[in-house]
């Protein structure tokens, strides 16, 4: 089975789109447990807990997954744009 260039770009779009979705789901559920909290509040060491999670740690973890998701989405979009630039019937693949 030989893939045309357009088909290969479509596969790349699907793969990176799925990876982006996965990363955003991970970001949405990212939580870093707080060392000594079970609820909300600010502690003597300057940390903040929300629902038992360390606020700053959780935000950093979410930012990491959001960055990965955005990069994957950008690559997927790039593949889609490149595929759209290939006129129908001219794909040499």
C-alpha cells in the first residue's frame, strides 16, 4: 500500500489532532496533591490548596500539558493546510 502525499498529510492531521485532544484531557484533569491539606486554604509555608491540591503545582502541570496540546494542534493544522495546498489530481504519490 502506497500513501499519496495528501493521504500522508491527512494521517498526520489525525494523529496530531488525537494527540492534542489527549494532552488537553490530561491538562483538564491535572492535579498535584498538597503535602498537608485536605481542603482549601493558605498555609504557613505560603502554599495554597484548592480541593486538597497544590494550586501552583497544579497550574504548572496544567501549563505543561496545555503547551504540548497547543504544539500538537499547530502541527495538525499545518498538515491540514499543506494538504489543502495540493490541487486535486496533481498528487505525485
